[in-house]
C-alpha cells in the first residue's frame, strides 16, 4: 500500500531555509512542486483589498489611494500582514 501526503505551505520563507539543511535532503527529494510568489505591487494590493472587502459585504470605498499606498508599504506587498485586518 502506498501512502500519500499533500502539504501546502504558504507563505513560509523559513521552510526554504529548513529544507536546505543537509539532514532534510530526503524530504526535499520528495517535494514534487515548489513555487515562490513575488510580493504584490500597489495595483494588485488595492485589487486584493477591495476584493476581500467586497467578499465581506462592504459596498463602498473605505480607503483613498494614499492609505492603500501606506498599507502596501507597511506590508511590503505580502498579503498576510493586512489579510487578518480584512477578515
């Protein structure tokens, strides 16, 4: 009988560091797909936030461009820092 394990880790930059260690080579060999997502740019950040707000039922604009820009700078384009605020 063959066992199968499917694991999604997102975003976990620390995982790359751990997997690069010598004693993790057997696990590293069994990973069939890896991808690194780049940070979102300002326009993508605005779209993402507006989508999340709309999904939560918000029907009007909450932020001006300057506020979106501050969120983008503070998060460095990575959704998790602002994602919890939108949940």
